[in-house]
């Protein structure tokens, strides 16, 4: 049942941007956000090498990247988009 988690988050978080798609290698807004040294990117996604941000909080502002969808869709998006 789709509940629109990304849309809800974009409405609640100041300065949030919501982008819908599957392929992100040539998306200029995402590339610019990921390249901002003042706000290093953090991908919210479980897996090997994932860190607990409660135990290791970032030292300053970050660009939080959240992949929304079913687990299968999210896994495919992360796998197929090295930029993430």
C-alpha cells in the first residue's frame, strides 16, 4: 500500500527537494547537491558499512538522500545508480 513517505518527508523538512525517477546518473540537481562540500551527502539505506547516525552523528549539515519505494525497488535504484 503506497503511503508516500518521500512526499510526506519533503513537506516536513525545510529546504527539502523531492525528485521522482529511477535513473540518477545524469540528474543535474542531484549531482549539484551531492557535490556541495558544505553539506556532504549521506544515503539513508541499510547495508554493509552502514553507520548508526545516533552513535556517530555528522559534525554539521548534510544532504540526506532517501530512496523511497518497496525494498526491491529501493535496492534496484541504489544498485543501478553509482552516484548514490
